[in-house]
C-alpha cells in the first residue's frame, strides 16, 4: 500500500475511465487507473456515431487513442480487476485479491456486461456487423437490411418499432412466446413489424444470421439485435450501500457522485443513454468534481 493515499482511484479503462484519468492527470492529481481489459467498447467493429470520426472508428482503435492521450499525461495504469472496495478513515481501500490501494476518492467506470444469445461464432458475427448491440449507435449502418430483434415479446416489438425508422423489413423474435397471442400480433402489425415466436437455434451463415423455428421454418436476417438486457457492474458500490435503480445501475447526483460520499460513477454503470459521448461527458463532470472536492494541490 502506498505511503500517501491516491487522490483518486479510477476503476475501469473504457472511454469513460480513460477520459476521467486524463482530466485528473491534467489537474496534476495523484491517481491510478485500474484496467481489467474488458471494456465493452472493444466489441465495436466500427462506430460512425462517435464525434470526431466522420468515417467511423473501430472500438479497439478508439480505445488505443484514448490510452495514447492518457499516456501523454503520464496516467499510471495497473492491470487489475478490483474485487473489493472498503471504506477507510481517509477514503477507500481497493483490492484485486493480492494488491491493495488506498484512495481518497474512487470513480467507478465499470460499465455493463451484455446478455448475449447462444450463437456459435458470436464474436465473428459481431465483427461482421451481423449481430449488433446498440441500435442507437449503428442502426443507420443496418438501414434497409432484413433486421431481427431478439427479446421478450414486449421489448422485441418496441425495439423493432424503433428500427422501422431504418428499414421496412423488421422482425420481432419473441424469446418468451412459443405462439404469440392476438394482442401481440396486433401490436406488432400496427408498427409494421412481423412477429415470430422464439427460435430454437441461431446460426451464422454466409454473412447473415439464420433463425430456425420449432415448426421447421427458417428466417435469414442480415442483422440481428439481441435485446436481452445487461448486467450493470455495480457490485463494488452496492457492497458499500450505494443506491441502485431498478435495473441495478448506480444512482448519482448532478456531479456523478453516488449516495456514498467520495464514490463517483460514470458511463454505462450509471442509468443513462449508453453512448461513448455520454460516458465522456460523465467523465469530465466527475473528474472536475473530484478535483474541486479534494484539498488544494497548489504549486
């Protein structure tokens, strides 16, 4: 454990965490960025929704640019998955099971983990844009495709209706319906969406996703959006008594501070629109609040 506590420990090194680290380094704060190497952004084959990249940017390339900027200001990083966070007289103590760090404040940028369908070759399908995880991010790239939404019936119809902005051919695949009832059929029809029951199998086939159904029918989809939910990585904060919303995301104030003083949360682990631009904005707000709340570090 270091002799002097960190001003801030940032947990999570996706766009939010890296941005917060860059801000605090430029504020000349004593910090550490804990990186478990699992940023959700790594899944992005190419984002055309990220400001400043008019021709698109792959997730790993984007992360590399964020890291390069953080490195330019000497941000120290530790390859670590923080498994425990405790209160301490001077703030917090974090541990990865072997090492310990003491910090006056902590910023959680731990994100969410998507619940994904069973599909052999899933990573390849995501890389090809056959399976997409964020309609707000990339539905424009799927415009005029044969699009399927895999989700419980209500969510499937609602998300499929959203996607009708981008394509006339959108199907809802209801994971909880073997035979969708009349009410759901009517609701789907009103949105111009074709409603299908739960598929028994999904396969990657020649640049598309093929869904197979119990009655032997097959449906070829250019693009599949699984909307099966995501698990907010809020356990460290919850163990300290931080308030969660109904989805397990962290509740924060206008400065991104949780209900635990000195503990901040940014990015997808907070209930908000899960976008890189939002995460970066969270980081700027939280890092500035942390700096202002700490004792002055005058030259």
